[in-house]
C-alpha cells in the first residue's frame, strides 16, 4: 500500500466497560488510536455482499496492519 493512498485521518475505537462510584456499569467506546487510512465507497457486487453480514456497510476503510487490533474494534 502506497502512503499516497492514505489520505483520510480515522480514529479506531475499542469497547470498554467500567464501573462508576455507585457500582453502575458504564459501557462506551474509547479511542484506541488515530491513523491515516484510505476511505473508499463500495460499489455494485461488493455492496450487496457486504449487506449480508452488516445492516449498513457503505464504505471500505484500508489502513496499515496492526497486530494488536481485533475484529471487535470499530
């Protein structure tokens, strides 16, 4: 992947669960890191295939590999 293709800044978030002072669980998305990525719209066949797995997928985001990133991150 050429660096010139990575023109958009994106923030990847990880789901976190903590407990407040009253013992109530607080679930939220916390920023994990920000990086450069390529954001591309899906077209034709890719869009139809993606909808089978997700309720609404309209773009593809490509970035450099990070071994510690998981499928649960967004």
